[in-house]
């Protein structure tokens, strides 16, 4: 049964979608209960039983995004959106009179961190804070965390299903997790999963299990068709790898397994390789090899190698443009001061261990530093940190009544969100207040800046982190040399 498809129904019921079908199911089966709370009875229809079974998939990705917390139970609903199973972990202290998540908020709508620390373990608290303060706008709503836009997709549900079925193998969960989070197509992830958990119907392993005679590689016929032969060492594979712009190729007879190859590619990051790009390319190579192999097996013919190499590079261009961060808008290669009357605020975050330091540094048209604000954050998440730095910039700018403000960040994702494109649930609680604050100014603009022009903010963040500085910073305490824009200090 394809539960991923059924999960779509479950999602619609969970999120209170008001279609006719959903309303019928709701009145027939749910009778006022929440979808997650309902159990099947033997008299239920086949269809309904399967919809209910899809809860298992939904539980792995569905979480409530808190707005005012009034409709969400502290212990019975999943709402810790950055947590692994979305439920808070108690630290077993007394907790009287606290039922709804709204009971954990201060009158101003921000998290009551004292209560949080009293009730939950350290990890839960840091995961809650990471999501930012609740927006207070509208009701709490369900978010599908497996997609950055928060909307349910059967593709990602299918991947959850596939991963849940993965045979026990000695691959560290961290590596699966990394695979899950890589910037490749969902289809590629499923394909990697099949390869790495030996779930592909290759000849040599099948022959062993089922006693087939044909074990040789359908492409070259010169060796047994194993995962490693087909994807790494076969002459055909070797030529495809060699055609990559990175010039990395598997060493024949090295005995390296598929996971070794994948980790080798990922580890090139430490040598300055953009491994997002490389891994996307590798995914297309592996996908192409599998298609070529199937052409040969099922149609008894294959295109020539040039055809496959061309197809890899055109797929890479197409997918790359939608999966990888966009090329930064054309920008000058140096930081520039704002026009007269304007204030330019550069933002950045320094991540270290379990905490981070977000900073905002404001300068005028002469390039003189007007103020520096720093904020220690008790969680660690670079994207949320970049967003928190922008919020810090906006809060400070509004409190100082600057009418004309330019905010610069080197996170293209945060800036895109601030400009209203591609809403991402993970940083919604930072982006929304920023937009609200911008209405208090006469004019406010957000723009992204290349990392190598944002060194002043970067250096200040590093300094503030190291010296544990937080709040409005007395500028005279900051070493003057770290305000340079063009290099790290
Ligand atoms: Zn071969």
C-alpha cells in the first residue's frame, strides 16, 4: 500500500482542509477528535484504515507552528518544531496549572524562558528558542517540516516511508541525515537510499539469493554486476566520473565501497570544494548510470557515452539553478556606505558549540560606526542565527528612530524571505516581526551582500562571541581594526 499517498488525506484532515471529501470523512469518522488521536475499528473501510495508518508517516514530519499557543497542548501535541520528534522532553519538575503552550508565554507574547527551563530539558529549551518568539498572528497551524515551505508533499512522505523500511545496516544515522538534507532532487535521495542499502536489483547479489546464472555487468560484460562495479569501477562509470568538472574519480581496485565514495565526496568540503554542487553532480551521474544500465537490460541498447555526458551536464545546469542557492545578485565587490540620511546595518552571526552571537553594526554615509548591537543566542543554527541578526538590526533601528534603513546580510535565504519570496517555516518567526518593524520606518530595504564584503559584521560577531558581549556595545571597547570590510581579523 502506498502510504505516502494516503498521508495526503491524513494531512488534509489534520490541517482542517475544508473540502467536501474531508468534511464527509470528518463527520463520519473523526467526530470532533483530532486526526492524530483516532484509532481504527475493524468495521472501518479499507480506505479509512489506510488513511489512519498513514499517521506513522505524518508523525515524522508534521508539527504545529505556534502562533499564540492557545490551541496546542504542551504534552499531547507535537510543537517543538526544531526537535527530533517535535514533543518536549520533561525534566520531571513540578508543573501545576500549565496545559496549553500559551501558558508558557509572557504577556508580551515572548517565551517565558524561566518556565521553559523549569519544565523541559536543555535540548528542548534550545530547540524552542531556535524557532524564535511566536508571531501571535492567527491560530497555531500545522507545518510539514520536510519541506522548507511547510506544505505537505507526497514525494517527501515517500522518502520517509523508504527510509523507515531501510534494512538495518551499519551506516551512521548522521550520514543518512546528511543525505536527507542534501540539496538534490527527492528522487535522487530515494535512489541513493536504494543504492546504499543494497536494495537495487543488481545481478550479482540477486544471483546469490535466487540462484540466477547471469551475473555479469550488462554494460561492459567484464565483471560481476555489484553496486561498486556498476557505479564506480565499470569503464562506463569511470568515464562519466572523469568527465566531471572536479576531476575526481574512483580508483579502480581500491576496495572502496559506495559509502566510502560518498563520504569522500562530502569530505572534500574541507579542501574548499563546494560539495553541494559536487554531490548534486554525483547524484546525476549515479542516476544516469542506472538509466543507461536499464536501457541496456530492457531495450538491449544504449546511447553512446557522449550522449550521456551531455545529458549529465544539461541536467546539472537545470537542477542546479533550482536546487542550489542562487548566484548572489550582481554586487560591487566592496562594502559601500549608504546615501546621506540613510543608515546601513550589516548583520552576521558567529556560531560556536551550543550557542551563537548575532550582531548588527550600523554605519552612516561617511562609513562611521553609529552603533553595534550584539545578542547571545542559546541555540545553534546558522540560518536562524542570520535571521535573528536581522531582527536585532530592525529592533535596534526602530528603537533609535532611524527613518531610512538598509539592512545587509550575507544569507541569501534570509534576504529572500525578508523580501517576501520563498517563505521558509524555520525562520518565519524572525522574518515576520522584521517586516512588521519595517512599517515603522519611512523607508527600509533588505539586500544580500557577498560574504567577502561583510567582514566588519563578521569580525564584530567573532569578537563579541569570544568576549561574551551582549546588548548595545560601547563602541570604544571594540578594537578599531576589526571594522575593516575586506578581510577577516
Ligand atoms: Zn561494467
